[in-house]
């Protein structure tokens, strides 16, 4: 069992920045991948950025050059630094973990970017 606690969401103006944090606890060994996903109102959930099991990073085309995923293993924490935010980035952001063929999700944190 993996528990994910997210923080860092909020309301910002276009062009601003936010950093999301996700701390994992529980059975965190043998995690295959970890990343960030988002779901905008009326839209399907989509990948934002993730670490693959091979240690690579993958970004959605819409966020390349603006968002950066990072991790601090000692704190079991993954971050998403979001710069140059656009209104189109408005969504609920979820931390997701794949472990032992089981997907775990955080509760989500709201990000609203105003025009």
C-alpha cells in the first residue's frame, strides 16, 4: 500500500509559477514509475510528466520547456516545478505511482491560472 500526500496547488496569474510536492509513504519499495497527471474540467486525465522505470523523464508536449519533474529520494518526494503558467494549465493535478502492477493516486491538488 502506498499513500500519497500532495501540496502546492493554488491560484496564480498567467506567467506565474507554482511547485507541487508529493510525498509517498507506506510500501514504497519497487516503485516502477512516478509522475504527475492532470484533469481539466470536462477533459480526460492526461500525463503531465513522469519518471519511467528506466529513470527517464517524459513530458507532455504542452508542458515541455515550462515544467520540470524532480525527486528527492531521501524524502520520498516528487516535485513538479511549473513555470510560465497558462490558463490552459488549469486543472486538478494528481500524483500517480505504479508499483507491483497497482496504480496509486493522490487526492489531487487544484491549480487555477487566471488570465
